[in-house]
């Protein structure tokens, strides 16, 4: 107990000092959290030899982040963006997965592993993009909305990969179509259920809570709703972040929108910092050093390809050229769900430990470069 408490204090001290130093250097706090994670992780100070210990709290941070994002949206706004979400989003996911599947397959990697690698590399980081856009004050501009549309589809696209991995390990490609069909039906049911609850039940809940005039009860109810929505989608095999986003979106049309946003912000910011610290802890410095050439050129090639592929997909729905390039720069990193896919694929022996470590190393570096790219490119 005492040892764990000292580790928490040491981690907070490292995080505070890192953020202060990086702010003085005019660098984004995200980079400070990543640095703090590398420093506190198993490779250096070893405060936490198993970063998975903090994974749950970090995931709650993503839930609160997506709940806050949902509050910024409304159902009519989302429907108005459907051509972007399902047009550009689907195009980006399909095209990028195809390209990054073909490359390892041509180098002799089995098709099942190549597909998982392609899917993992196609995803981008919702957490990085939204947090950095929020800090820059560009969350609601047209270019960021295009990027967010693609990210929303990516959150949906994670599900088929999580379902396919165990099936690839057990029986190859034979039963995947059936399982994915079932997952699609489940997804439609859960989304419809959440939207119904959000429209008919949640407004009544918050009206009753507001009548008590108790701030603590309002805050606790807000946290509970965000977690329940995430838990419901997780139970049905979908992303927790998707459920939280839908709950936030339905409440975004209510009169309590701004109070909800203010109540959730402190929890969101603290837990999001913890999320980025856990990402930094996953960087394997041994693999980074041994495969430095491969990782550096891999990151450069990956980010350049993703920028171009997003530009191509956005052009298909006649998006403005500068908007498309801007979205490409925002989405050129590897996402947090890529780590989940890589870890699950390694557990089921679809990917080797070496392949998984390379994905994580490239992911952490590409995430670290994203705030700088967003600040110094087309906002």
C-alpha cells in the first residue's frame, strides 16, 4: 500500500514537472504526458512495470472525452454530416486498410496478420486530435469537423477487427462473415436503444435531479450516465467511446448541455492525461533502438501515405482541397485502438511480439508528432 502510494506521488510529480517544462518550451501538454509515461515506465524508472494496471482509468478518460464531444453535436448535425461519416470515413478506412494490408503481404507476412496490421495502421487517434484541436480552439471549424467525421467511422470500424482476430486464430477466414453480420445487427440495435434512451429517458432523469438543487448529485449522475452508456456498448462488443459519444450527443440537445460540459471537464482532463501517460509507458525502448531505422522510415512513410489517402477520399465527396489536406495532417498518426488490436492479435498469436512492438513504437512516435503537425500545418 505504502509503495503504491509513493509510486502515485512520484508519477504525479513527474507529470507536473513535465507539463511545466514543456509549456515553457511552448510544446503541447500531450507531449509532456507521453514523456512522463516513458520516464515512469518499465524501461526507465520502473514505477509501473505493467502499464495495463492503469488501463481502465485511462479508458474512462476516453469515455469522458467522447461524452464531451457528443455534447458539441446534435442528431440533426450528425445526420447532416452523414455523407462525411459514411462516405469519407468508410472510404478512408477501406482504402488505407487495403494499402497497409498489401504492403506487409508483399513482404511475405501471412494474409491474416497483414489484414490486422492494415487495420491497426489505418486507425487514427481520436484522443490526440480532439484534445489538441480543443487546445487550439479549432474544434468546431469545418476542417476539424471533417477529421472528426472520419474518426467517428473509425470508432465503428474497430469492432469488426476485434471480432475477426479470435476467428482468424481459430478457423481462418471461414466464419468471419457470419460473425461480422451478427455484430452489425447488434450494433444497429445498441445504437437505436441508446438513442431512444437519450431522447425519452435522460431528459426526465436530469429534470428530476435538477429539482433537488444538489450540485453533487448532478455531477454524480453525469458521470454515471457517461459510464453506463460506455458500459452498455462495451457489453455488446462495441467501443465504450461510441456509447459515451451517443449519450453526450442526445444530451447535447437538452437545456443542461453547458452544465454537463462544465461538470465532466475536470475528470476528463485528469484522466486523459493519465491515458497519454499509459501510452508513453508502452514504448519499448529496446525495440526502438534495435529497429530504429525501420521505425523512423516506417513512421515517415505511414504518415505521408495517410495524409495522401485522406486527401483522395475527401476529394471523392468534393470536399474543399485545403480542408482535405488539413484533415489528412490531423489523422496521419496511429490511434489508441491500434494498441488494443495489436495486443489482442498478439494474445491470439495472429501477430508476433516483434510485429506488435513495432506497431506500438510507430504509434507512440506518430502520436508525439501530431500536436506539432496540427500546430504548424493547415488548421
